[in-house]
C-alpha cells in the first residue's frame, strides 16, 4: 500500500480568549494512492478541520504532512498554492459554481487559471462533462440544472485538472438518498478508472462502506476500521 499522503502526529488547537480547544490530538493517518479513503465521525469531531489541513487550507499547531514524501508544512504559501493547483482537487457539499458561467466554463476554469489555452481547456472540460453524463448540458448555467447535475459539474471541475489527490467534504450531503447514491457511484467509478486517490469526509456510513478504507475520527484522534 503506497501512501500518497501521510499525516504524522497532527495537533490543532484554537484559542478564544482564555479558552483553548484541542480539535486534533496527535492524529496520524496514511492515505493510500489510487484508493478511496472515507473519514467518518460525529459532528464536531474535527473531520472538516482535518480535511482542510490535508489540503493545506489550514495549518496544524504541530506535526508533519507528507505529500509523496515531501513535508508540505515547510513550503511557502506560494508553493502550497502551486501544489494545490497542480496536484489537489476539491469537492464540497455545496457546489460553489459560478452562477454566471455555463457548466463548460465552470469546469474549464481551473485550467484557464493554470493558463492553458482556451481551446485546450474547453476541450478537456467537455470530455469530463460527458464522463459525468452532462454532454447535453454544457451550455446550461447552474440555475438551469438540478442539484444532482450541479454536483456532477463540481465533480467534473475537480477531476478536469487531473489531480493526484481529491479531497471531498460531504460531496453528496446536500442531495437526497437516491441522488447521493447515484452521484457517489459515478464519482467512485471515475476516480478508480483514472487511478486517483480520494479522501472523503462523510456522515453516510453506507457510502463510507463503499470506499476502500474507513478512518474513524473521535475525540481528536482516529484509527482505521477493520474491513
């Protein structure tokens, strides 16, 4: 099991006045490459905080975070931003699409930010929209799409730059049960066929059990569940 990402002895505390809250307490986690890892835990257990740290969107109080063996916490802010743009993809519970942009423009946006030519970016964006079953919706704006379709656009946008690792925070949490199962199956099939690694925070145990690994977070620390 080759790790793409390794968190070692992470701690994260928050200070509000005289009150110190420890959210992560010496947590360690290995994320295998080319596999799906689910993170589960009760509300307030630190799942989103952990995911933000894994994506370098937050900084731990102490510990190490190794991406392909390199400690990301020692990188400058600019280098972290470059790493996120080149190697990481993000999917959230709410799609965060630009409402004035078409589905095609939304999916192509990360490639345009990376300065790919317009034709190249739109061609690849069209390919990924077709992969998520939205070939006929490319020129629709988010307001013209259903909730499930919007989340498909968000998945296509995350996959389009072909990142090594995808971090998903409750990616189906805003959908009904049937839509959630459909979207997750599509997502899982795509990342497996493209050999991507995934870390997914979810409260849905049925979806977690369809992942390769389940990491249970409780009281600031965690462990993998035996399958």
